[in-house]
């Protein structure tokens, strides 16, 4: 599912509200992956040149000291964690998002026997409602919110519909 140049194929694109394992950059060095892999929440994707995709992701962590819980999205009940492919309570910082290339330098499969792509799970419908509410609360308080992605398909036909999830 990874091409020779390291890009994942269109067939592997994560649907909005998928949870993927990625190297979100901590230090904001442009174009360089972060050192460690973390869960990332997918909000959408774009094809920026034929066959090359980027995904809009929100940074996730299990460290409650890295994210203010009151204004961000968390996955904390056992059923939601299992559905999302998470083994710990996870906080998604809605103020930290990036467009990252859908490439093996940025994303990887933590357990190839369990997942064939970096997608480890998905946010349930009830969680999607909470996420929308959290985004609305951030907007009302003039806090940063991720953009609403509008997929730009140039040449490929991915298996996901690319519809923005939030």
C-alpha cells in the first residue's frame, strides 16, 4: 500500500474522523516530521498533485499536561477508545493541526499484523457530536480552530469519499 517513493496510495486514504499514527512535528520545523509517533485525528485530505495526498490532522497525546482538556477533544471511555484504536485516554489539541503528506515519513502502521495502514481506528458518531461542540465552543471564545477541508481531487479516485467530517 506504500509506493516505491514512500507515498501511500489513494486506496489507503483515511476517512475524516479516522485516528492515524503519525509524526506530528513538535518544534514546528517546516517540512520535518516529529521525532515520535502519536495518534492524530484526521479531519480531511486533499490531492495536491496527481497521486500525492496530504491529510489534515490534529495532534493527539495521552499526556494531560500537554493539552487543556476543557477546550479540546478527548477520547476517554473504554468503548470509544477501543473503536478509535487507542489504549489510553487521548487528548486531541484542536489548536494544533497540520496538513501532512500521506507518506511513510509522516505516518506508519504501529502493528502491521493488526492494521495494514496507519489508520488504527475511528471516532464514533457520539464522539463526532462532542467534537463539533468543542469546535463551536472554541470559535465562540475566539480560539484557533482547524480549517474545514474541501477535498481537491485531481486524478485519483480514493476509496473514501473525502467528505469533511466536521
